[in-house]
């Protein structure tokens, strides 16, 4: 297995990627083997690399510095001491970025995430920047012989490479993302991880990790008194329009919006004060200027004064 480390407010954010040992009983590896293998092999081109992938093999700051068995260390203890001092020195380097105003809202089958990336210093790099959201679990026990592991990757929201962003000094980018909670996940052990990567040297500039709120830990929504609820869009998938039904327990302002998977606002379907009871709204597959949107996945988000709910729909042209 490999561990990718990133710096977050003086701490190390671990993301443990299970590779192909043992593939037969590793529940994490079997769930998402393609992305996990691709992420491991992403570092393969950083020289020098041993003749085979082995444990432990490390890269620091996205580049080769030392491995346990490269002849630089006479004992395991000397290696561990060197790893600790290396991490301490990396933690002392200020990051040019901050991940601020982070918040996340658990839904019935998904999690909505909102945050800002702020550039306090120059982040110009020749290879560009990429950002990703990684869903991980901690202390989830796979069947023997794999056992329990911490911070194990389940899924990359934008694939193992992430999605490109561009920033200059003083820039602040806002993101509204949502991701699906697969039934195989342990809801009471989920962690949202966000990191920004410097493509020029495969290094992580900034990261943040947050445990999913306890509302996702197996509580039956039917036992809760909730101020609002939302139904799946119908039809879904759709070609021309889809209807989204929702209800409110009391009067208040309602905003029902449509977003791309990258968090870009497409349009506000509803933005007004509404009374209690059942309501519905229709999205015609167009943006706020009346332009037709292309085929793909879109998210709808219902925001009231007391709750935020999301859903996913597919537009087919």
C-alpha cells in the first residue's frame, strides 16, 4: 500500500491507497481497483523507481528522495527517524493556499460539500494545478487477512488525476460539490478529503480532511422531524424537462438550484418565499440565460433557512 501525505494547518493528512496485495479479499481494492492502481502508477515515472512495486516505498513532495531499501539506511529505526524529520521539515514550509469556509451537509444518499480555496501567495506553476475530493474510511475492517485500516481511499470524485484549476495571488475560488454515498460505505466512518496538487512536480500544496457529520451514521430519517424534504427528479434521466417535488413544514425562503458536477451554478429554478406543504418545480434543461445545457449529470440543491438537500439527475439530449 502507499500513503500520500499533504499539509493541513500543521498536520499531515494521510490517504492510504490499497494496491493489489491481496486483491482477493481487500474490500477497498475490489471496490475501486482501476482508480487506485492508476493513482499508484501515477508516481511510477518519478525516478529512480525500484524494479518492482514494494512495501514500503515512499515519495516526498511528489518526488523521489529516499526509499527504505535504497542503501541510504542501515536499520529500520534509522529509516523511521529520517521519515519523521523529513515530515517535520515539510510541515514547516508555508503553503501558498488555504482551504477555508469548509462545510458539508449529509443527505439520505449523498454529501454536499462547500468550501473556498484562497491563494495567499504565488501559486504559478508551469504544469498547472489540480484539485480533487477523495472519499475515505477509517478503521473499517475487511475480511481476514486484510483487517482494519485507517484513512483508506474509497473514491476520487474527479478520477485519480483530479480537475484543473488556475489561481494567482489574491484569488479565491468557491466550490459547491456533491458526492454519492455508495451502500457499501460505512456511513459512520466516512471522511471527506480535499487536496490541491502542483502538476509540475506531483506535490500536494494544500489539503483538508473532515469527518462526515454523525447524521449519516445510520439514523433513520423517518425518525427525525425535518423542516423540509425533497423527492427524486421525475423523469430521470430526462430529455426536455424534469419535475422536482419538495415539501416544507413551515413558511420560509426557498432556493432550488441546479449545478454542474464541478459546482458551477446553472440556474435557480426557485428563489422565493413559500408556505408550508407540498410543492414542485420544473427544470427545462436550460441555464439562467435560456441556453440549452448538454447531456450529462447535474445536481439540484434545495436550500431553506434550516436545511440543505441535494439530488442527482441525468440530462440526455
